[in-house]
């Protein structure tokens, strides 16, 4: 066996071990962001808060988003209404821990 084949085999083994662990970090963080966004969302009828959902797009990618047409107006405001941010603060709150957990995973791997 050549060095390149051995190296490729080792890289594939490492990826097979890291991807599921990294995926768990992505998923846990996404649900934490979702929970905070729901907690921070302005509430009138509760439709905005109830519309915030997490979807795993791939093992290493999640989307956390509201699904009502006025969600962006609440987050960013309009010329007639001030912003009531809820998504960005929720994401920022978890960014540092998310980065740290992934860094620790790679360094330990």
C-alpha cells in the first residue's frame, strides 16, 4: 500500500468519526437557538413564536427560521415600527459556544 492510500484511508476514518459528532453539535445548537428565538420573539397572538422552526438541511447544516409573512418586519423594523430583534440575538447568544465546541471536537479528533 502506498502512503497516499494509507493517508486517504485515515482521513476517511477521521471524517466518519467526526461528522456524526459535529452533526450532533449543529443540531443541539440549532434547537437552542430556536428556543431562545421563541423566548425573545414579540408576542401578540403567538403566531410568530409558534412559526419558528428548525430544519436539518444536511448533517452539518441547520436552518432556524420563522414562517409567517411579517417575521422580517418584527426582526428589522419598518419606517413605521421599530425593530424587535429575536433571531439575531438568539443566534449570537450561541455562536461562541458553538465555535468552541467545534474547535474542541477537531482538536481532540
